[in-house]
C-alpha cells in the first residue's frame, strides 16, 4: 500500500514501523512487550486501567471486569502513557479518563485517548476502508468488528473522517451526555438537550429495546433546536449502549 509517511501521526508512524498494513496486524500486547511493558488483566475496583513504571519497564493492569472493547481501548490508552509520559511514573485511570469521546478527560488523558485511538483505528487504514460506504451505525459496527474496537470508538472515527454532514450524539434518560460533529456538520446547529418522545432513541432509553434501529427519516427538530430547521429532515439511527446510554448518528 502507498502511504505518505509525512502525514502520519506519531501513533500511526509507530504502527507503520511495526509493519502494520492491515487491521489484523495491530497487536497491542506485542507492542507493549517490545516497549518493555507487561500487560496483566485483573479486577481494579473502580478504575479501568493502571500503569506502574520503573526505569525502562512497566506493568499495565487492565480491568478484567470490563468488556473487550473497553479493555482494548484501555490498553491503547495506557500504552500511550508509557510511550509518551513514562517519566511521570504511574497512572491510575478512571472510566471518565479513558474513551474516544473525551467528554470529561483531563488534558494529559485527552492526549493519551487520541494516541490510543490512532493505535486502534489508524487513519491510513480507516480512510481506504471507508471508501464507498455510507456513514451509519451499521457501518460503524462493521468497522469495529474489522478493527476489534467498540462500536462507540468506531463511530467516532467515522464521524471524524467523513466528508458528509453528520453528528454523533449520546443521551441518557435526562440529558445530552456528549456529541461529536463531522467537519461539515453546521456549527450553528444546537443539539437537543434531551431525547424526543417520538424517536427510537427515546424508546431505547426508557424501554427494553436493543440492537441497531433501522435508518429512518425524521424531522430535524427532533434532534436540532436551532432556528430554520422546522422544514428540514435528517436521517437517524440509534443503538443502546451497555451502560444504558443511547448513541444516535444524525445525517443531514
């Protein structure tokens, strides 16, 4: 494959130097081992991951109670700390610190999240994968399966790389928890603070529905509270996440 090495992020360049040319080549435990870090899985009681470093060696502990997607992102996050922040000595990372959405993370954790996201979903592999595919949660699910990541991480990567006008929103029963706009999604559009009762997202949040909803066309004002959208329609698709929140992809 042909790649402009000058355009690669530090995490992508690391993968490229390890010979990663396909998603199946991304072996985080092997990279950690080569970098002097031992990875163990154990119950951590309140945190998602822990890094303890001494000299040129480290132990990365991953919460064994978490699901596979969370564990994999946690490992990528701690590996980012080990590679970039090792002089600090130790990190105990809580749930809000680790995640591609970055909605509550501190600055140093945001940097580790971005580096970790690029380890799991490098742009030089994701961009060609996306060609010819529509931006939906169904596509995100396929991306997550091919790259062994969570649906949330895959959906965020799709939104960040697409040229379509789309937005990813995550709600609980009472409020908008976080969102991610694509570069073409109008910045003047305010996102609804709560779920509209007529949407699949609302029914998922307050009922027992699971799995991906069908892509449907809905009035934009179900999701956008700005002026001038009363006649606009959007395409939406929702899914209930393991923590009970609802993820929805909105396309204009």
